[in-house]
C-alpha cells in the first residue's frame, strides 16, 4: 500500500524546549491512526508539523513524497475548536466555504457555484445543512465540531487530521463523529489526536503513543509497560472516568 | 453652522476629512477588533510620533515622517512577533515609548521655535489642508481596494489563519498587508483626532456596529457610517462650544456607544 505520510528522524524545538525528538512514523494510505499521549507530549506539534504550520528543527516530513505546504489540497485539518472566538461574525456556510479557498492570494476571488455545491454536500453529510445561515456563536459544541469537519472535507482531502475532535462534545455527538470518521476512512486516511482512547479502541486501525518521543506505533493493543513509558506513570488500562484509560481490557476489571 | 460650512474652506476640508477618515476607520477598526490586535495598533500609532518629530527636524511634511515611522513600526512588530516568542505586550510597550521619546528629541533638536505638536497629539480636524485630503484619499483608495479584492481571503484569515495557511493562503503576506494598512490608517487619523485618540475612532464605530449585526460586511459598512456620525457631531459640538475637535469627536462617540449599548440590550432582551 502507498505511503501517505513518511516522517523521518523528526525533531522540533521551541527555543530550547524539545517538543518532538527523533520521531519516525510512516502512515499508510487509508490508515486510521489514533495518536495518544499526555498533555504537552507533542501531539499537536506533530499534527502541525505534518500540516506545514511548524517547520521541523531537523529530520523530514513527506506527504505523498513531497514537503508539507507544497501540496495544497491533500490535507484537511480539523483544529481544536476551543481556540475559536465564537463571537466572530461568520456563519456556518462561510466557515465551510473556507475549505474551498484558493492557494495564494488571487485578487477578486469569489466562490464558484461548484464550491458552494461542495460545501452544501459536506454540510448535508454532517447533518448541519439547516444551520447554514447561523452565526457560529449560536451553535452547540457538537455542532461547531461538525462544521469544522465539514470545512476540512470541503477541501476534498486525501488525508484528514483531527486534533481532539471529541473533547467537549456530548457522548451522542462523539459516537456520531467516530462513526462518520469510520465511514470516511473507507476512502481517505484519517489521523486523530485524542485523549478518548475508549472510543478510539473500537474504531482505529493503528495507534501511536507520543510523549516527545514516539513510544509505540502499531496495532491498538497496548501493554502496561508501554503505557508506563509514555505517560510516565502506571495507568489503568481501562477504567471508566479515569483520564488515562487505555484500550485493552485487563483482567479482573468490571 | 451649515452656512459657515459653505463659506469657509477649512470647514469643508474638515467635513471631507471626516468622511475619508471614517472610511479607513470602519475597515481597519473592524479588522483590528476581530483579529484582537487593538493594542498593537495603538503601539504603531504612538510610535509614529517619532516620525512627526523627524519630519520637523528634517524640514519635510511631518505626516510623511509619521508614515515612515508607522510602517516601520508595523513591519517591526510583525517580524519580531513572528520570529521570537517574546511577549507581544512587552514589544508594544517598547515601540510605543521609544517612538515617542524619539519624537520629543527630534523636536528638541529642531532649530527655531518648537512647532505646535499638540495638534498631532490630540488632532485638529479644522487644520486639515488640501494636501492632507489628497493623501487621505490615496490611502483610502489603497485600503478599500485591498478589502474588496481580498475580501474572502481576509475574512478567512481573520477567523482562522492556521486553516487558511493549510489550504495554501499566503498568510504571512496577508499579515504584513494588514499591519501596513493599520499604519496607513493611523497616519490618516493623526490629523483628524490625533495620536492619543486614534484608538477610540478605530474601536468605537465597530463596537457600535457589532451591536446590530453578525455580518462582517455590514459591520464594516455600519462602522463607516458611525464614524461619519461621530465626526460630524463632534465637529458641530467643537464649533458651537469652541472646544478641541478631536476630544469632542471621541466624547460623542463614547456617549453614543453607551446609549446604544443600553438601548440594544433592552431590545435584545425583549426579543429573547
């Protein structure tokens, strides 16, 4: 199978602080990769480096063999939605249309009819079509999250990257979002940064554990030892309501 | 007052100046409010005082000196902000005070009687000249052209610059462009309301406009209209009461905002 993303010896430093150290990771086409790890473990940094928003201090990132930033319409990005100013004067349609923005800065750009049709299709797909005239401050967390996913899909990407898409949404929305990702994964590569390992375990095909270094990449089956390395503390592998709950059912639980 | 406007060309200049300043303010004020860079803009405004001093010192048009300083400050703030992770607040504080200090020194070194700098600090719309009007007209044209030609891209950048960058928008270019436009606007406003009061004319009209609409285009349009209203009312007040025009404009603006705030809140509550 073709390699969608190839990361070699990647290190990223913020001044003297090391965010990522010597990460090697290959993501195959149509992989459904979950990235887990503690806060400050470099998950968002990794995503942003793949997106070309952060330049690697050393090492390389290749997306279908090319540098990030040079390939415009391959990546769809769903950022953490909490960082948004919910009072910004923009409605749902205009947010989704951002996925159709042209590269560069062409003068007098206007969205075409085709752009609008694609945006409408994506909104229908995510069940937010009736909200298209709403200003984003009038949406619930789950709705806004779906708007952001629709926007990423409007790019018509080959790879979609989501940064904690299910934090602060209710469990119904959470379930719907993962079902949707699973369906999307039939055609495109999906990469999800998450804390929600319970939901991930039933959907993802592979797992990466990141805490500055990449500790594990493979099938979503983890043992205690790896978890301990990643999080730096023993974590119960599965227990409801515990932040670090991870994947494999361990004996005697429940 | 109306017949006086037809009679005296300085009053005509004041009116035209108000209109031109309101156009720039409505556009740029909305941008800096939505991008949350009001303090950066204030830093640029105050730095430009150094340029006014330099203008007097070198014997060139002070407003040209202000333009040079404002643009340099804008480029400096963006560049340092991008390159280092130094706290932007600190940076603004330094540009702000250094610019003003430079202005004071330049004026001290200028031979002859010290020029009247209070009209640059507090503005005097009644002294706006034909040359000022032409400069303002050109700057307005640049700002309006930029807004119209890059509207979709600007809006996307303001809302989410990261995502825009991922789809290939040249966000670095847009960022510099916005800051240069802020610098241009500041220079326009120096003559009308002065350095000290610039922030009010940039922020109050969009703040009023935002009470009425959630549409970015309408916010800009209403801001321009509010700006004109404030300027005309302030001008009238200053003419009738023989008080400083810049301060009058700002006081009127503040009072109208307060009034609208109270009225619209009541209205909103009724609707909800």
